[in-house]
């Protein structure tokens, strides 16, 4: 396939590009700076600028763009950045797809399990309604920005990603360092569910949805979400470290503000579509996924 990708330099995008190329796909990266290398095209999502001719001849578009949710304290200004960095990029791509002739057949657009809000002990899948809170509201607007592409006849897949596990990025990076320094433990009560996924499974699931005739939301999570206390215990076993120093919820909220409350939310999210479509999970348990992440060389 000829694939155009936004957000190619991020934690996930930087891994997805070589993964797609190794599978034989031709990948063009959208960049905001002047294009310097073959396979790059400049665009201006904040200004809504992307020439629709860039999409001609492309079979698929993948959008992973967006400022990091946990990168900074959630000030009013940074919350606006979280929204505009997602909604503006999505709207620009969706409108360009609708205007292209011929149009790409599929748009894979990043979203998040934050869509469901705090689900407590209740298991949810793609048929479940949106929850409440800043992230849930953000996901609703983010996903709605894909409508021009869908209305024009392009198949749209909403990649509601959980927590792909890699020791050098995402959720696992700070936890890995804490446990390696003998300072790890559960967060808050430890009862809140954590929707993890191994990074290889995430990469393969994106390719799976690219090639399968599925549309709408797809939860990119492992088949067995676990409470945070169980996640911490599994990480301690994999690293051969103690699991003794829990982070109280009040301390997390004091350290990172509003994001701390979202980080303590329970999300028992199941990958209903992937299971129904027969996706072959390589890592079905959190311990297997953590073992893979810790032993990976990159």
C-alpha cells in the first residue's frame, strides 16, 4: 500500500513507520518543517493546509498526531494544546481526503480509551457509550473530526489505544525506572484497571485494521486488563525487584494536577473488535507483555 502518515516522529509513530516498511508498504511522512528527505511532505495542520493532491495515489492515511497527554501539567493553555493538536490535524486530513480524487480507501485515526472515562470494575468494549471527564470529551470531539472523510466514502477506523508497553516510552518508561531503582509500587489504591497492550501487538493490530474490512472504533488493548496492583506486581516479578512503595493518590494529584486524577481512573477496556475478527495476540497476559518490553533491545 501507499500510506501517508501524520505523527510519524512520536513514541508510536516512530515505531510504526519501519514496521509498515518492513511489511512492504510505501510510507510518506507528513512533517511541519520544510521537507528535507525523500518520503516527506510538508503540511500546516494548525492552518488547515494540506494540498489534496498529496493524497492522490495514496491507499491509506494514518493519523497519530497529538501532544503528549502526560508530558506537562494540565494548565488551561496545555489543555487547549491537547485538543487543537488532535482536532486540527484530524480535521485537516479528513477534509483533504474528502477533496482528493481518487480518495484514499481508509483512514486510521488515533483516539484513546479515555473515551470511556472511569469504568470502575465494569468491562466495556466498542459498543459502550462515552464516559465523562476531560479526556472523554476530548475523544468525542477528536473522533467527530473524521466525519468529512467518512461522509465522502472513506473507511474510517478509530484506534482507541490503551497503554502500549515499552521501557523507553509511554506509561512504562517512568515505572520501569522506579522499579529498577527499588522504588516501585502500585499507584493509588491499586484497584483501578489498566488497559495495557504489548507494543508488538499494537503494531500488528494497526496493520490488521489497515488490511481488514473493519470500520468505526477499535480498542487497541490486551485481552486481559488487570488492576494496577496486579500490573505493579507483575513488573516487580519481571524485573526481580520489590513492590513496596505505593504512590498515594493524593501525592500523584499534588505532583501532576488534574492529570493525576485521570491517571488513577479505572478502565476495564476489552478489545471486542480484535477478538471478534480473530486477531492473533502474541502477548495475552500482562506478564508476557512486560517480559517482552523489558527484554526488547529498542
